[in-house]
C-alpha cells in the first residue's frame, strides 16, 4: 500500500529498521506489530532504485496499519543511497556559497532540497531526517560539514530554502538535533556529551534556527542525546524541560518530536531499552527510533504496545508524503537536470577543497 492518498492514521509510535534488501520473517513479524509505526532505511537496505521501491512496497504490505518510511539522506557523508541516486554535497558547501552570494545560495539550497526529496519520493519514501540545524562551530566532528554555517541566521535562511525544496516534492522536514549538537566535542553515538553553556546562550544561538523554521512550517524535530547541564540533568530527548517547557510551551511547537536512535551510547543513561522508550514518550516524543538492535526493537515494541496518543497520531500524519504526479517528469526534465548539475558542482568543489 503506497503512502499516497492513504487517509488511515499512523497508529504505532516505534520506528525500527530491517535487516537487508529483502524482508526476513523476523522483519515481517516486527512490521506487523501494532506498536510499529515506521521504518528507517540504511545503506544495507539499498542496491538500486527498483530494488528499493520493491522493498518499500513489501514493507507497507507487511503492516496492517500505515507506516512512515524514512531515511537519513542529508547529503555529504550522510547519504544512504548512492548508485542510481545523485551524490549531494555537504551542507557546509551551501554555507560557503552563501558567503559569496546569498541570493544564489538560497536558490541552490532549494533545488538541492528538492532533488534529495524527489529522488527519495520516487521510491515511496515519506521523508528524510533533514535538515541539520546545528551550528557549524568546528567543535563537533560528528556534525562537522553537515552543518550549513556557524551563523544561526544563515542556517535559518539556508535550511528554510532546503525545506521549501523538500516541500516542492511533497516531503515534510525534520530539524535536528534540538536544541543543538554543535557546541560539544563528543559523538553521542559513542559517548554522552555534556554542554555546560548557560541556557541563555543556547536559546540565543542554537535554538534561533528552530524558532525561524517553526514560523516557516517545519513539521518535525529530533532532539539531541546531549545533556545541557545548566538546564536539566536529562539528555534533551528524555527531558520534560526541553520538550515540554521549551518546545511545546515557550516556542509553541505543535509538530512531531522524534527521538534520536535509542541504541546510541548517549541514550544508555536513560536505562534499559524499554525504559528509554517509555522515558522518551513520557518526556514528549511522538515516535521513538531503535536502530541496529533487533532484540532491543522487540523489547521496545512490547513496552510501547498500548501507548497510543491521539495527539501523536495526528501529528505523525503530517509526515506522510504528499502525492505529486508530475515528479518523475520534473526529475527527468529541466529542473532535474539543473539540480543534478548543481549537486555535481558542489561535490566536485568539496572534493577539491578536501584534497587541497
């Protein structure tokens, strides 16, 4: 069942992954679980566009309820699909372009956001976890050139343009990693980063792109597995302060909150896998992610059964991709060819810079 034209609600609040390029019996069993509401795809799930479309179709057919199909496909070093997809430059390239010609860079950002989304939509993928809104301060290697820029106002402008390109292709956007991962050196995949800055600095700088993006229609946010010591003892994804007091109450954000991957080392501070999932939902997450840990996924599915929120269901519905019957023609036409040429230009410029 394609997501297009589907009006049934997303009822599960767990997003998990699958083993390979075709579904296993274990994958099918998990997809049929009532708590499963989505799948995130990785490079191991991809060989070519036709295989990917077939895999997505089989995933949708394996679930009795609608699924959100997602991927981390930002560009640069975080791009899950290669052969048959256009290689996209890292977002920092757009930041460099902005410093040279702001107006031109905004047009470029929109076209690359559209290209990324359009190619994913051709395989019936609902959304990519993009754009990154972290500050490119040169402090955090795991963010690095994934960030558009160091200036929050430049990030706001470029990320909004990228998002509008995604919207052109019928895809919703996810800003990450709230309130900001750019000022800590640790990689939350491996450690639990602690940001010791005071709250005012974080709100004034790191949160500024989110405030701007909310007014531009950003549909979803992914919080960081980072502890902001001056604000709360819990990492942001498990924090009532960040998700309820700041996001919901202060900033009036009513979109989707996705947890970051609960298998990451930084999430271990929240306890067992079941406890992590329950804590994230209790703090305010609408959907929790569990990746690369099948047994943990089973534990979380069991823990999440019955934890349905009508509010979350309606929010999650905004992530279902919108149908665009002209997309294939646009990709093979003038807009597609210009966008591919632009992406090639950015990838080449980045490669030359790295070897210089």
